[in-house]
């Protein structure tokens, strides 16, 4: 089914001052352990705690409200839009009203799920352990009404994964990495020489991917779609639990000892080298970026850190950073509405995951709308950025599904 992609950008050039990105501490209002975080936009996101509370913010983490208490510890969260999301632990629950209420969509079977990924409104993949401590993976293609087991892995060290689309995905049982190109009907295995347990996998395109784990913290990298994995020649004192890339070049990983130290590391060269972005006495277990300029990580003692490149924000920040994508995914056709100050010119550009610019449109001062028809775009993830003058005002991703 063909869909229309409507992208509304609210741009106010004179209301921000850009600065180098930094991690700042947010007041979560709790000292509970926070295992999961997911943001649907720069300002709107969800965090789960160890006793089942779901916290929500709509102002970029300035304030958090408990919007519901669920009967599981949400080890993982994934949303496809502001209203529809899944939470995973002993079973899977779903919300369609922004987390206010949840319904169970996977039976309490003795399994434990620690990773979940919504690919679209109908398709999601979950990873975890069965009651014999083997790694397992399930997929749904009807919004969680029914689930099909697509894997049972022989090791119980870890079980997590990452899917690029409903057919192509990767998984690990801790030491071996597996790949499927048919939605999990068949898996190819690629043993690694690594003795560290892999805790997180992330692919920035169909060929380039990363795996992070510990202890001590290490990172693996593939450039041939998972056929072989090279050990990045760097070692970190703390285990790494979550990895996330915002572009072909830029990525982040987080971790810690679980007791008295935590770390966030960053790369600007496609994972070849990493440097410490920040460190604290808390351990971070999950990291998520809704766009290239804004990120969040959570962990022990109610700790939430926010990465931001925006400083000196005025009260109308929600009118600046709020990017409404409806619907998402799309088929390559989109409408762009924007508003920038009069007598200001700009550009709207779209890149692929390799960082290659695919097309560019001119923006003119005032409030305008234009349409883009790019049916030749292949299925995948793309990134746009909007510039006013020589300053980047907005950036986010575009998902194309054929």
C-alpha cells in the first residue's frame, strides 16, 4: 500500500544558539534502576523503571510524569509513533494511547525478553531467553496479535539483535553472531574470536554494523554485512551494554561496572576510534537518539543523561524542535512545510546512511510548502537536515518502505 509522508518542520532561526554537544543530567524524580528509554521525538519520550513505572516527558526531560504502572519490569521499550509502542520483559504489552494504558499481547510463558524492535505499526521483533535459558527470537506481522518463534540459539550468555527490515536481521547468543535474510526462517552463523559477551548490535546500513559488550568493554565492527567481524583495537575498563549510531560516522556506546562507575564513549570516524564522552559513578544500560542532535541514556539510581547541541533555548523550543512525521514509514513521496524568518534562505537535504547527499531543495524566507516525489528511493533509512543560512536547524530520519 502506498503512503504519503508528511513532514512538518517548525524552524525559528533567531531563537537558538548552537553549541558543542554535551551530556547534561536530568532530574528523573526517582532513585530506581532505569533499564530502558525510547524517544519518539526530541522532546517526547518514555523511560521504564525496575518496579514497572513508565515515565513520560513532553518537554525534553525537564519534567517526568508516571503515566502508568505495569506488572513487569520494562527491560526494553520500542515505539513506532507517539501513541503506539511495546514494552518487553516476562511478557509483551502494548499501548496505543501514548502509554496511558497497556494490554498484554504475548502470554506469560516463563520467557524473559530484554530487547524489542518495532519496524512498523505491524511488524516487531523480540529477543530473550526461554525457560531452559536458551536464546530465542519471535516476530509479529500483525501488531502483536500473534507471534512466531524464528530462532532458538544454543547459548544463554546473551540474546539480542537488530533488524534492518522484516526480512534482514542479525542476532547474537553472546559469542556467535547470526544473520537472516528471510525473516528468521533460516540463519547463517558467524562465530567470533571474542571472549567478551555481546550485549548490543546496531547496523547503520545493510553492510556496516557494530557489536558492543564486555568485560572489559570492547567493540566489534563489520563492513561486509556480518560475514566477518573485526575487533576494534581499543579496550574500555567497563562493560558496554548499548550502542547507537546517528549517522555513518557518529556513534555512541554506554556501560559501566554496575557499582561505582559509568561511561559513554563516542566515535566520529565510523567506529575506527572511540573517545570517552563522559563518565559518572552510575552505570548506563540503554542509549537512544531520536535525532542526530539529541540523545538520552539511562541507568542506575534513577540516572538520566541528555545529549544536546542546543543551548540558550527560549520558552518556545517546542515550536522549534518539534518535527511531526505522519505517517512514517513512507514510499518516497513527501510534503515539506516550513517557516523561517523573512529575508533568510536555506536548504532541505536528504542523505543516505553512507552520508551521500541524494537531493537538495532551496528554502526561502517565510512560510512555505513543497512536495517531493522520489519513488526511486529504495527501502531503508535516510536522514534529512534543514539549514537556514549556514546553521542547521533540524535533523531527523526518514524511513522508506516499498
